[in-house]
C-alpha cells in the first residue's frame, strides 16, 4: 500500500518558534509538495520539489522554506511561526512519468496551531 | 490556471446515483479534467481524470461535454463512505505539476 506519512497529526507552537514539518513517502517518487488548507480558501501550494535538493516556490511561499536532502523526505520549515500560519498542512508526492498521468498521493495532514 | 465552478454542496441518498457537476468554460485544448475527493480528516485522494472521452474506473465515471466546457462526476451507487468534498481541477497534462484546488462540492449522503 502506497504511503505518504507526516510526522504529526496535531502540533501546537508559540509565536516566534522555529517549526519543522516532516513528510516521508515510500513510493520512490521524484515530486513532492507542501500545501496548506484553510476554510474558504481551499488548498494552496506552498512549495514543491521535483528532485533531491531542488525546490520551486508555489503560490504562497512567504514565511516558509523547505529542505529535500533525501528523495523520500521533504521538510517544511516555518522560520518564525506566526498566528496566521495556523492551518492544516498537507504533503503530497507524485512520479513525473512522461506521457502518463501522475496522480498525487496525499498524507493525512498536520493541523498546526500557533499561539 | 483555468477556473472551475462547482456547487458548494449536494445531498443524496445511499445506494442512489450521484451526479456532481463542474463548469470549466475557459478550458484550453491541453487541459485535462481531474477529480479528487477529500474524506473527513484525511488528505485528498485521486478519483478520475479525462481529456475528451468519457472515462470509467472502479470508483466513478467521468462524463465530459462535447465542447468540454463542463463535466460530471458520476458515483453510480453512493455509500455513506462517499461523503466527502469533491474537487474538479484542470491541469496541463505535462505542464506544471501543481494542482490548483477550488472550493469543491461537499457531498452529504443520507442513510
């Protein structure tokens, strides 16, 4: 069974803290993504990576950074957490096979609360 | 990214068919139509995708209008486990990898 796992389901942090959200996939996928999901705004892409050490900004990268040192792991970093980063964070992965549709597989999400 | 329009919510009864509509009047010739769904407390999951022809898989069917300006996701026999938010998404097949999610349709299934 293919799997994308996220380090925590629930996380509570304080304003100004550095926060690491970890995502691991066991499907040997090249592409990995971080989204956030907020009521009324749907899912929005923060960053994605198409290879180890490669990253691309998504639609809302401000206040976030990412790290991809190994193929199976993609980390989202909040350098100094703020209350407006309270959200559900979703990780996804996919394989970019040319000529074939590559569905994205999502993890269960991490609900982050910043106090 | 081309936009899609879906009803905010729909309701149906268990074991009846469900037709979830999606309008995408600005679709381009290279946009594929994708459907994902998000069950409560879970991440989204892929349902089906298509370009021009109707498509069937074990989860659902996708009916695409001849002019491609609209499509309908069909659940042939809804169960309580099909209660979810359903997202209709357009994406270039070999273009940017990202998915642009709209608000989706919240489907309620009555027992």
